[in-house]
C-alpha cells in the first residue's frame, strides 16, 4: 500500500473513518482500515467488545455454525493457534475469542466503549460525516462504516401492562452479565425462535415450572454439539487456508458441505427418508438444507423435508396435543431461520414444562403477578422475552442518519431498505454498511461476509485515495437495479412465504420486503469482484 496522504489535508477532521459497532464486523473493519494507514475509531454502545456475543448471554446461547468455520480467516496464525473446545461455540467461548482478537491485534486503543451514536450527518460541502454520541460528543470523519449489526435491536412487544409486572424480566439480547438463577421460580418464556429454543431446555432444568408461550411453532434440528474431536480439528487446520478459500465458492460461505445434485422428488420416498435420517443424525442446518437441490425453491420438495421433521417431533414429544402444537405448519422448512437445539423437543416431556398456545389465545396483558392470555391468567415470578429483534434495519434506523438539507435514511427506507450490493445507499455518500440489507449477510456465514465486505470496502477506499477522490457515492440507477435483482432472486424461492424477520414481518408496521440477498454468497462475491474490476461501476468517485 503506497503511503499516500488522503488529498484533503486542508480539511480539519478527526478521523479518516468512524466505525459504528465493535462486534465481529466493527473489529475487523478497524483492523483492516488501520492496516491501510487510516486514522480510525470504533464507537460501541456496549461496555465491552463482541456485539451479538457481548449482549446475548442467555442460558444456552450458542452459534449454529461450527466454530472452525465461525471464526476469522484473516490471520492464519490466529486460526491455527485458537483452540475451540466444542463443535459449536457457546457464547462465553465466542466472547473470549473476540476479546483475544481485540488484544492480539491491539484493537482496544481505538474502540470507545459505552458510547451510543445518536446522529450521523453528512456535509456535502466538506464531504465529511459528523456523528454525535448520546452524551453529546461530536466527531467527524471522511467515511462512516456501519457495523451496527443485523440482530442488535432487541424488541419486546408492547403488551399492555408491561410496566406493571413486578417480577423479574429479561430479554435474550440484553441478558445481564451476572448469571440469572431461576431455581424454585415459575418462569414464562415468550417466543420460540432460535433464542427461545436454545434457552428453554436450560431454564426448564432450573425452574420450578416453565410456561412456554408459543405463537408460531418453528422447525428445529438437533445440533449434536459435542467436544471438538482433536483428529477433526487437526485435519481441518492442516488445510485451513484452502478450506477458507473453498468457502468463498459456496452459497452459504461454509466449506465441507458438498452441494446437492439431485432434486427431492427425483428420489424415492425411501431414499429421501434415508437422506433426511442421515442429516438428522449428523446435526446442523446447512447440511440438512443441502439434502436436495430444490428444498428452498419447490414447495412439493420442501413438503417432504417439513413432513420428516414434523414426524420426528411427534416421535419425541409424548403428549400428542403438545406434539401437534410444536409441529410447524405455517411455513416451509428453512424459510424462517432453521433452529438448532439440544434437547428442545424432549424438554416438553418434563413434568415442570407446559406449552401455551398464544396463537389461539393471544397474550392480552401483563399483570402485576404474571400475564393473562385470552383464556386465563398465569402467575409468574420471571418472564424471559425471546421475542427477537428489529432485524437488519433496526440498528441503523435508531441513528438519525441524514445528509444536510436532504432526507433522512429513515425517510428513504420508509418503504423498505434499498442499497447497492448491501454496501452503500444512493444519496448517502461515504457511508458504507457491513452485512447490510441487500447483501447475503444473515443468509451466509456472517464472518465470511464481514471479511469480504470489509476487504471490498478497503479496496474501494484505496482506489479513492489513489485517485484523489474524497467522495464515493452509489448511483441511484445501480441501486435500483440491485434492489430489483435482490427481489427477483427472493421471489424465485420459498423464503417470502414465511412471516419471518427476513421479511420484517415480526415488527408491526414494518414494510414487508425480503431484505437479505439469497442468490448465494458465491454469486454475490463474484458480482462484487466484477464491480471492483470494472473500476467500481455503479459508484461515482469525486475529487
Ligand atoms: O428471535 P425470532 P430470536 N406474542 O424473531 C415470538 C439469530 N440467532 O431471538 O414467530 C407472542 O426468531 C415470535 O413469534 P412469531 C438467528 O438468526 C441465532 O429467537 O412472530 N410471541 C417468535 O417465536 C435468529 O433467527 C442463534 O409468531 C411473540 C419469537 O418471539 C435470530 O437471531 C441463536 C410476540 C421471536 O423469534 C432471531 O432469533 C439465537 C408476541 N407479541 C438467535 N412477538 C444461533 O446462532 C414475538 N413473538 C443458534
């Protein structure tokens, strides 16, 4: 990298780039941009680094991508030296890893913790962003990099009486740092997405009684988490660099799962059962969805996999009425995030656990002593909300992002998020997003996406610097073509059939737009590489 001064030395500015967030995305962006010689600072709302893994400390929090994959690839020394104890990293272990990375690469000195950004305003005269923190501090920078996360705005539904409840309340995404003890307590868990499914078996082991309030049954597969087999670890590490490269050529950014070649209905019923049984025994969601080529695009194909899992649920859960309630019937398997669990369905065979159907009898209000559904009242000592997040756009829209004299991002996105490649927004120069809406982000291995996005942004900035540009902006036409492509790809799949957070469906009033790019990480990366090779077409760089 030539040591070229950014050609704006007469403009007073605090930083070349400000990064919002110090989770896995923000930390890598800090490391990468610093390696270009840029003056960078990351602002983080939490009291520690780690993002998702800092906040989500609920019992059983664990990644559903295997640890050897769900880790940074940018340093071979790091990936060789770090020892993952389990096949799937638990939250404490992943947070320990992130803290190790922060120390190892000396990142902390440029991270300002306990600092929430409230506004970000671009001045088209100076081509600078000025950000204001919750405490009123202002900082300016040439570039603003949003690494604020996709599942980082916890959401508790606005139940009437929510402030009246006198017992303990928790949200999975805001879990206290000190352990919570539910021993001897009557606990209510609201929500049965990935967080609820992971937490419920562990709370059940402690609580005197656990009521699970389920509105929609979700598909869950066994994780089969275990200690990481040393032979497997050794073999993986022996070809780590090659495996990381191979991951870039896959739709989910994960190597080691050969792409299927057969459609589900080309197999006989017996062959399909054998294939699904093998995947069920192996554990993991990618592998299961890779049973056949068409599980996410053909309803009839998907029905065969959905029926298999429903049958498994009926086989595990002893009470037929509970089993029937737990069997998902309103969406094709995989179109909502497929959960991975450890003894989730088995938990409903315990005497101290009951499933409450809040689809047929919704929660009407919280009371001083519990909650009331349309059917009856439940006395509770504690409520754990596993009610999810304002996903993909929530964290960005919590910040008042605007161009001086122009509309706010919230206005531009009122009908749903629009981006060019998920990386930039037309009309908002010098603003980059890591794993933004319109990128594969949540539909791929997040760290692969984080590294690819950041590397692309870094190259783009290098190009701007060497060409003397101080302003980089996505063209409106390129953005609308990309948005149309993202929608067209989604419409060829079954994803839009589910009321998922991918669609914004979990937030009342949020536009129903399928937000992630589901054309595959491999296809996406090819497109990004092509854009860069063509001199960043779709972007305008201005001196
Ligand atoms: O949130 P969710 P999550 N009354 O939105 C229910 C990632 N993640 O935190 O489906 C009653 O999936 C809601 O019901 P419904 C992963 O990507 C990963 O569990 O809207 N219930 C649903 O059951 C995941 O997808 C990991 O009808 C209400 C639940 O709350 C994403 O984070 C672990 C309600 C919310 O489920 C989010 O998962 C954890 C109401 N008013 C999370 N409002 C791993 O890597 C909402 N609900 C393993």
